């Protein structure tokens, strides 16, 4: 089985840990929740381990007689894997006694990630909350703090670079009830970080009402921008993310166009979560449109998170994801857009998706002739 297929299936099925090996995974919060970083043949990816799906996965990790961690599928040894070690900066605390790991976390093996505001105006109201979101779960469990100050973020970023060789940083935010949608605070935080350490930064937020914020964010030291659609079809958006759905896709497309003018072609990205209900055709059509605008479409398999309304929603099949990756990867390759060229962010890291492994692989077998496209609705 090739690496592309292994990674694609691991992220759809999850990984069942037969023994406690490696560092602990992460439960709840923003970003790759209920996941663990796993390195497969030199590629580090985030794999679900704390989900109901993972508990039934044919993929398991056990210790071999040589103490090497071995990935198995249905009892057959597939490949040796590794788990990144706990970073050194986790052992430090701020002057006021807050552990660094409550301020920012290591994602994959060289990415520092933080949610600068761990609350969201949509989260507490079922009529507006994104059904897949767990942003305040880690706050409720006392694994983070509600608001990370610019000074705290700068302190932790400097240590992560110095002690653990972190290469870039992701700053996301819950959506505050302000017209800038968090852009103002992200700008303030980025300015403080860049004054302390030379570290590429991606900021992530909903489109601000005033697109002039893009230039302000860039001037503060933000190198790339993420604005996440998650879902595309209007009915799916209204059902899964009713609050965010009040901001139409067309507004996102206008914001993408304005942001590309500021950050540059390929330096703006968006998450698309496959498995929420969008068809293969809907997703591939939107990805084509985004690439034409100069936006990197970071397609990621939806992972049901424990204690959320979609906890029982099945993850997309690996065949669906493989077909989607083939199409988008080929389209990216033909456009000359690549995750490696992004200055910072989730798409550059790539650990939550197998997409980057498809970017440079030319395939004559497209998603529509390898699989029955009509059957690939999730």
C-alpha cells in the first residue's frame, strides 16, 4: 500500500492505539481536535485517535519486539511510524504562572498554533453554533485560557523557535461580536510576536466587514491569511453552521479576491471539510473556482469530535477523499500552486490532510473515471 493511500485511510478511519505509545493526543479545542501527530515515511500527519470511528479502525499501532512503533492494518504490519516528542517549551511557564502549553501548542512537528480568543459569539447558542465545533471544550476543561495576550504569545513563540525549531505559526480565533471579526486582535498579536521573533505567521478569521483590515494585518507582520468556508452548498451550510451561513459564499469570494491582492497569489487559503454533506462535484467545482482566484483550497476530511452535535456523523470514506485529492492535487499542479510555497499556516503544514502528497503527482486517472461519482456523496 502506498503512502498516499495509507495517509488517506488513516485520516478517514483513524488509528486505534492498542498500547499507549508516544505522546498524548489532544481532546477538544479548535483545529485538529481528538487527534495525534503521526509520522509515516517522513510525512507527519494528524490522525484521529479519540473518536468513535477510531475505536473501530482497522489501523492499529503496537510496539514490535524491537520497540519500534509499527502500524498494522487488520493485523498485518504495514509500516513503521513515529510520534513526535513533547516539545521542550511545554515545560515552561509565564511569569504569572501560566504553562506555555495553555497559550500555544505544537501541531505536527514544527508548527506553533494558538487560538487567541477561545470564545466565539456563535458557540453557546444552538441556533448559530457550528455543529462540528469544539472551540470552548478545552477552555471548560482548563486546558487553555480564554484570551492570550500579545505579550504572552510573543514570549511563547520566541521559546518555541529557540528550543524546538518551530518554523511557522498559526493564529486563529473564535469570532467576537465586532465588525472586524477578530482581525483587529490578530493584528495586535502579530505585531507583538514579530517584534520579538522572526517567525512567519498565518492569521485565520471570518471575513471582516471592512476589507481594509487585510492591509493592516499584512503591515503588522501577518504573512498569509485563512478564511474558512468549511462547507459550500447553501443547504449544508444552513444546517451545519447556521450562524456562519448568514455570511454568503459570495461574500467569502469577494473577501478572497481582496485578500489575494494584499497577501499575494497562493498566500490565502480556506478549509473545506469533506463529509459535511457537500457532493464531490460541489467540492471540486468550488476548489477550481478558488484556485482561479489565487486561493489554496485546503480540503480536509471531517472528523467527528466527541461531545459535539456531529459526534455521530460518519467521516467521509477514503475513496471519496482519494477522488477529491486526485482532482484538487492535479488542479493545483497545473496551476503551479503548492503548499510548500505558502509562507505559513495550516495548508503549508498539511498535516490534517493528504492533499500535499497529491500536488506533484500527475495522474491520468481523474476522480470521475476512477470512482462512481454519483456514489461519492457524503
